[in-house]
C-alpha cells in the first residue's frame, strides 16, 4: 500500500526577551518607520539566558509537541536539525538535541542551508519516511541568530531574531503529506550572504575577530533581487506541475525575510492575501525556524486535505518550494 510522509504534529518556541524597533533605535542609526516599511518587522525575540544555545530553543519546541501527542522520545527514529547557528562546529546540534530530549534510539544530523534549511530537511525527512525504514522523524528548524549578528550593523541587526520550530513526520495512507518539491542551490551567491570566518576558509584568529568576520554579512539589495524572483518562480512552478490554480492553494507558508518578497511571491501565484501566513512582524527573520514557526502559529486554521505551498530563499544561495497536503 502506498503512503506519503505527513506532518502529524507541530511545535514552536521563541525566547521571552522582545527586542523592539524602538530599542534598536537606541543601538544603531535606524528608525521604526524605516524598518516597518522596508521589512514588515516590528519586534523579534532574543535568547538572553546564559549557557543556552540553539539546541535549547529546539528542545523547547519539541518536548511539548511530543507530550501533546503522547509520544515517548525513545520512539523517535531520526532527528534532522536545520541550522546555521549550531551549538558547536561539531558535534551536530541534532546530536545534542537528541540527548536533551531523551531520544535514545534515534540517529541525528544537521543540514546547513541557511534560510532554506527547514525545507531541505523536510524533503530529506520525507524521503526517509517514504523509504519505509523510519516511522517517526523529527524535522527541526532552529537558529540563535543573535549569536552571529553584529548589533552595530544596521543593515543586518534589524532583520534577525531567535526561534525554533519542529514537526513530526509519520507515514500517511490517505494521500496526505508531502506531494512534490523543487529545491535548488547556487554557491556563487556566497559573496552576498555569509558568515565569512570560523570555517576552514578563514579559521578563527585575533585578526578575524578584529575584522568582525564572525558576524552575518549580507548585501541586502542583491539578495533581495535573487530572492524575489527565485522564490516566486519555484512556487509558481510547483503549482503548475501539480495542476493547482491559485484558488486551489489554501495556504502559502513563505520564508519570513521581507514582507515585500512574500507579497511578490503571493502575487505571482495568484493568491489572495488571506491565504498567506505572516508572522514576520513578531519574530523577524529566524532563518531556519521561520517556516515551522508559521505552522505553529497558524496550525489551528488548517484543515485535513488543505493544500499548502512552502516557499523559501536563503544564503548559499539556496531556495525551493514544496507542496504538502495537510493531514489532520
Ligand atoms: O533570509 C535570507 C534571505 N534574505 C533576504 O531575503 C533579505 C533580502 N533583502 C532585504 O530584505 C532588503 O534588502 C533589506 C531589508 C535588507 C534592506 O532593504 P533595502 O530596501 O534593500 O534597503 P537598502 O539596503 O537598499 O538601503 C536603502 C537605504 C540606504 O541609504 P541610502 O544609500 O539610500 O542613503 C541605506 O543606507 O536605507 C539605508 N538603510 C537604513 N536606514 C535606516 C539601510 N539599513 C537601514 C536601517 N535603518 N536599518
């Protein structure tokens, strides 16, 4: 009997501390009006707790989700964590998450695809379910962006926030779950969005710290141009090849980088604004966490059989769109 990989539970977590546009006005030369009109962001969350990292955000998203579903963490077969702010260079943050949640029977690994990380991980997790070997797969998107943001750089510090989201994937025999996806990457985009130092290209040194190379570097205008066309193109393409019209798509789940990019994607797909999930005003850009945090915030509105299109663009460059039928 054929089956798909379906999302059967959703979890999310954002830290308590709220960094408002007003507070940013006291830190860099910016203003609330500029941030709202250019990005749609009003506030973002920051993890301020000493000794806590991306794995803690993830564990706090996962544990209540499993508890709600009455699932023992020991039942989890695999954990895939999408992040660019792992607790360590190695081991993988997914390994640490497995330990923190008590997933003693799982294997686990990370995926680094920046803002597209969750979609890459969702596709990978779905294929693991479809293989028939794994029955319960956790797909997590988590980033503590505040660890790599320069709060003296107004080009980037107004954009990013911290957060985590997670989904549980299980086999579905009713035709719901992941139906199709288009995923892409283009490494020549690396100059425009990256964390220059800390890897093998520029290992950490006094010089790399003095030169502030351990922070996010983004050439916003260039990234905007690539994002706005590529996100819209793949979203439209995945609709077309599955015979979906704008009316038949129930929800667009877009990466929350910039409200203007989201609007352009929805327009290209011919979608009514009421179908577009938006929470950028509350969290800013949480990198790998934006898509699952959208699911978490809007879960109560989804109905079984709804057609969801996920759409994303991020550092790499990486981008993609995925078509999923909601399973509950
Ligand atoms: O998530 C991964 C993918 N990332 C994205 O998709 C991000 C894509 N890029 C963007 O969202 C936008 O490019 C930004 C929000 C980052 C910037 O918006 P923009 O409309 O492209 O602004 P800009 O960089 O072209 O700057 C316009 C002006 C400049 O001043 P001049 O040269 O016109 O005098 C900037 O210096 O706005 C100035 N500016 C600011 N002013 C107030 C730049 N940052 C700020 C700021 N506050 N925070």
